[in-house]
C-alpha cells in the first residue's frame, strides 16, 4: 500500500501559464494547498496565442469558476469551412451526444483566459503565487519534492509532497534533470501569425481554412474570428521567411490586403514560429508530473495544444488529491502517465498526419495531397481524405487500467470528424441537465466532478450498492437514481442505459464501468481508488451528503456539497 503524505499534503506547480493555473485551481478545489511558481517577474499578456477552447475544456474551467465567462466573452463557432483555392470543399459541424451548455468551440485570447484564471487564484487563499522564481533544480526522495529556485534575492527552496511541471515548451532543463527524453521532429516551414482588428462581415462565427489560395500559392492560410472584431490569420511561409523585411517593403500590408481587401485594419500582434511535434517518454517521474507543453508539443492545426494541457491538469489534480487525502494508493499516480501519455501520442499521430498533408515531406505525399485536393472539388469521398486539422476532442481511456471493459459497449475506434464516441467505459460521459431531489437543477458533469458518481438504473438495490461502496473505497461517493435525475429521458437515451445497470463515473466525468452486479461495482471502485490502509473510512452519513471541502475557488459551494444521495 502507498505511504501517506508527510509534508502536510501540498503540491508545487511550476509554471503559471493556463495549464499551471488550471492545475492549481483544481487542486485547491479538492482542498489541497498549492505553491505556484513562475520564472517571470509578472504576467506578459501579449498576443492571442492559444485561442481555440473546446467545449469539454470550458466545462473543466466552469468547475473552477471561469468557464461561463470565457464562453460569454469569446466568439462562439460551430462551423469549420475548408477551401481549395476558390472552391469550398466542405463545412464541418459538430455532434453533441448530450445537451452541453457550451458551444463546440470558443475563441478567446490566451491573455484573457490567463487574466480570468488569475482572478480566481487571487480569491483562493490556499494558492501561494510566487513570481520571479525560476526553478533551477528538482530533487525528490521518498518523502517529497524539493525545488530550488533562482530569485533576485538569491536561491530559495520550496518543499512539497508532489510537483506538477507545467513550464510550457521551456522545460528542457527540468526534463533533463528528471531523465526524460523529448523525442519527435521539427518542420522546416514557418508560420506567420497576425492578429488584426477589422470589420469583415460574414466571417465572425466560423473558422476558415484555405489550401493553396491565390494569395498564398502552394501553401495554406487559416483564419479564426476572435472577440472585438479581431481576426487571427495564420500563413504557412517558407523556412527563410523574414518578417522584418516584409514589413519594411510593404509586402506584409499587401499580404493582408489580398485577404481582406480595402477594409481598414490594425495589426494587434504578429509573430513567426516553426512547428514541433514532440512528446516526453515519461509524464510521471516518481513524485513529479509533467503537464501541457512541458510534456508534449503539437502543431496548432486542430487546437490540441492548450486543450490537451487542460485535460492533463484535470487528470493530475484529482489523482493527486485522492492520494493526498488518503483516498487512494500512490500507485494511482502512475495512471496519470498511462492515460495522458496515450492521449499525447494520439495527438502527435493526428497532428503529424495533418502536417504531412499541409507540408508534404516526400514526392509521394505531394502527389497524394494534389490528387486528393483536386478530386475533393467534386467527389464527396475524396473530401473525407482532406486533412486541414482534426479539431480537438477528449481522449478516450478505453485501455486504461482504471477502465472496466464492457463487451456490450465495445469501442468502435476513432469516430468521424466532429463526432464523439458512443457512451461506454473510457469515454467522457455525455453532459445533460439533471434534476436533483428537492427540485434543484444542475448538470450531470457538475455532480460527477464532486467525487465518484454511481448512477443506478431501475431495479438496482440502492442500499446494497451503498453498503458495498462504503466497504470498497474511502472516497466521496454520490448515488443517484438515473430515472429520478433524468426527467426528460435525454440522458438515458444518450447513454443507451438499461434497467439493472450501474454506471460508475470517475471524478473527471469519464465512465469507468457499466455493470449489473454488486461485485462489478466493487471491482470498478477498486480500480479507481484502491484504499490506503491507514486512511479513515468514509461513513454512511458522509456518503449521504458529499464530503469534499469547498475551496473559495468554487463559485457555488452548495451546488458541489449539498446534494442528497439517492
């Protein structure tokens, strides 16, 4: 069995970008004190950077109080148009198996996202933010982690039980200290980004991708709408592209004018960068977890960078909390690597295929791209082969050790673009409105993220399941009767749920198991949270009312802690 924590149950998060901020707030939500370090002296809110946030990520941010505001302030879009020269090839829409309260994608600058997260952190006393702390060494032993930081006042030492490294792409020194490799490839072509403020009617609620347009022959252009009549334009440019030279000659203005015409515009931000595709060989090294760009870098076509980083943050936070609260054995942390490394490898595979289509690496790839784009103008089957970036989606943990297979709900493989897999073990549960006892209304993923959720079908003995669950794990558990919370039948239909089934939902709203037996429930619970022998057991009264301490970062504590169990 795992060792109980020895340093007060604390976590150090290295890196105060959106992944680090999210990790800190989610840990605080579980009652875990956090020290949040960053090498910079202060926030540097420059440029749009990661702008495209997927609906499931907005729901994670909603749990820490910023998702709704981001969605309200951002530009929502549900259509991705793809063109070849002057022909529209297809318009992709997105399927929601449930009834989410968030749109498929919201565009908002990373700077604003960080600002809102900073506000939540400032209102959370259990998060100690330390700017100007550059982590120069990370040491660990069987009792905890010691991080040495360079500051203007000399070296400082920060100690904690565990650490999450979310320093973005600047993590090479720490990875080297941990013995972690960062294998992959870099692409020769560069990409120019300009954020421009302009009034362009008809472009404000859709993403546009152009293959080989006349105003960037042989290469690609991507256009995203942003708030305040701002548009982000990405041009693929040659490896020897010189932005300063183009500005001096007036060619940059000409480049922009070829897209927007005579419309007045103002450049808000511009940058040139080269894409990399790399993943760490280990995302957990004993007591240190790597998250976000410190663990994986992908091309931005598909918006899989920050979105996958937030998924890292949630996965890390609930598992660290379960271990530090004594609800699970330390071995649970190894599943962070298992699950999120598999997700990173999937993202690398998807984005590498996209980049090979966008920037062919061989004569064969050039011929394939040319033939597909030419045929796609008239052939619907060829359009399915056009790769302008498979947009971000949650990963599926169907091969995770925390997931119990269900032969009746076998995973059918990667779904079509814009679609999500059918509800099954290893899949994020569809989100729908639910009605709680006493008439309170909320959403399924809201109550799922308060512990382990057991949804009981008709015919299941609730007392028997409750007793078995209490004997199986020490975690907070909530029992609900599916037919009572799903008054419209939408959730039951989305799950294709049957009488006699128990759906076991993890604290990150993923389905862990669907079973028809008490032993199946106990086995699934043990997979999620094998109890620590020395941890205090959760009592029946504590199961009847949720036991998670509500941190100040939770916007509506009653919604999290006061719902009676069925």
